[in-house]
């Protein structure tokens, strides 16, 4: 757990300052933890990159870990205020033994299982939902069914006359205020470091000076420290929006200004908390689709410029192991991929608004080829060693590659079944100069009412 790690670090510093104990390496202190404490640490929030796969189209059970190899977060969709729907409902219908078996398989593969909240058919602000009570009810469901966190997919349906894009467009701050209170209460029930808490905003909600309540820049400034990362929906915003690497990464259109990846970061959002979200095929969204091989080249470019947030996709089974293997390419190469095909027995439909996200699903599939990038400098990075405890974010070399730990680990071999280590690429003998980042405008944040 993050808190435990910080406490251990603080204690070690304090003791050293007062000269009461000899300096002890943090790794030795971690090795001295009880098995229970080690298990708590293993639940800590994974570090970037995050590879997130949503599941809303009907399937009778969750996919095997090998079928979604390459992803590290699987989001059941959706949990509504009235209860579970679609794949969240399917999860609740399983027996406790079935759920336990799936959770164990996913944990061994390094995959976190979470639930996505609301989706495109629910309007929590416009419907007058109490953010505190709703957060308590939903958090209790997460705990009851053994999941590892939540994703807040706050949006609304285009076909509804009253929706929560209207709440954002109203400019009163009601949408932002509701989300701030809801997020704060969720965190009291699902503590940081023990449970994942993400948001899935559409990219235009980060546009400065567009939303009277401050939009997601205000949300990030007030409760962003409680949010682990953002699964940003770079789709359904117009036929030419976010469909090229330049428009996706560096320069968005005048329709939604300052909402490309690096422009959002320049407005004050941590770059490693921005996950690029795309539909699996052109049928999974109204627009904004990118071929996986093109998306892979964008990912490679962004990574070279200092980003490592990861990729989100809507939805399984139209994206699975082969899709993410293509998108990760040589930026985050996978040691092996099992691309088992999957076909839903039926489909689930959601609709969209402007700006918005999820859309009608079909059985279209897409394949692509990987791109290549230069190697990674491993200068000064120690080799992985058995018996050494590593914390999340620690880097090692192993088998000629650079690896980064997602969370606390000991005796889990990089590239092994535990899925603890992220492959950052092949080592090179000398450092590689980073690509130049484009000059961006100074951040502008629109004020909103305080919580």
C-alpha cells in the first residue's frame, strides 16, 4: 500500500536524523514485512503505462487472461445507480467460486478487474442523484463483489432531451461540483493505494475557457490527486478530430482547442495520468477511429516525447490480445501474445452526444502491424536480482531489456506469469537522445466554484 510505503520511508528518514538506528535500505525493511503486509502492498495502484479494456457487449463470462494478454486493466461496464447492468450484471450473476477463480487468474497475469460507472445512459447530475449516497452505494457494490476499483464514465446519451452534457454546457459548475463531491466520497470508501479510481472524460472537457464551471481542468485541480489516471476519450468529437498523430498528440482543431494529449498536459494535468482512449474498430464509435498500426506510430511518437500513460480501448471482444500487441508495438513490446478469437453471443448498444463516447457495437475486427522504435538506454540500471524487494516504479535490466515494476514485488521474474514488470524495450549500449517536444502555450485554467 502506498501509505505503508510512505510511512516506512518517513520512519527510516526520521530514525536516521535522530541517530537512533543505523541506516537500513528500504528493500531490507520490505523483506521484513509480514505476508499480510506484503499482500496489501501488492494491491497498490499500478504505475503507468496503463492498458485498459472495457467490456460492455454481452459475453457469458470474462475472457481468459491469455485472451486479453497485454492489457493490465479490464473494466466491466456498467454499474448504474439502480444496480448492475450489462457485463457488470453478468459478473454479479456468477457464483462466488467463479468470481474467485477469475480474480485469481487475472491477478496472476497482472490484470486488475474494475467496474465502470454510469456510461452513456445515466445522468447523475441532471437526475438529481445525491453524490454522497450514490458513491457509498457503488463503493459497497465494488467491495461486495471483490473488484479492484472503479472508472467514472460520466457522460450522457445524445438522444435524451436532458443530459449531463447539458450540465457541463450550462456553465454553472453543477457538473464539476457533483463530480468533485462524488470522487471525494468514493475515496473515503475505496482508499487510494488499495483501490483504483479513474475517470473517463471526453477530451474536449479539458479545453480551457470553454466550460463555465472549469471543466476537467477544475476537477483535476481540486480532486485530481484522488484520481489515479484519466482514460481520455479521443473519439466521437467530429469526423476529423484526433484522427492523425498531430491532432491527437500536439495540435487539436479550433473546434476543441487545446485538447490534444500534450496540450492537456500543458494545462496542468500530469502527463503520466493521461491514457489515450480509442475505439477498437470504426463500428465502435461514430468517429475518431484510428487503424491500430497508425495508433502504434502515434504511441511511439508520444513515448519518445516523454509520455508513458498508456492506451484505453472500447471495447472487448473487438479488441483483445492481438489489438493491443499491435498498438504497443516496440514501444512496450510483449514477450508473447495469445490472440484467441472471441465472438459475443449478442451485442449491447449505447449512444453518444457531442462531445461524448461509447457507441453501437458490431462484430467487425481489425488487424495491423507493429511499428519499430529505437532501443532504450539502460545505463546505470542494476540487473534484476532474486530475493530483492522492488517497489512500484523501480527499474531493472533483465534478458537485455529494461523493465519497470508496476507495484511492490519480490522474486517475480521480469516477463514472467505474475505480470508485475512492464517491458520498456531493448537496452542500447549508449543513451538515445529524446525527441524534441513541441512548444506549447502557457496553461490557462478557468475558475469554478470551490467545493
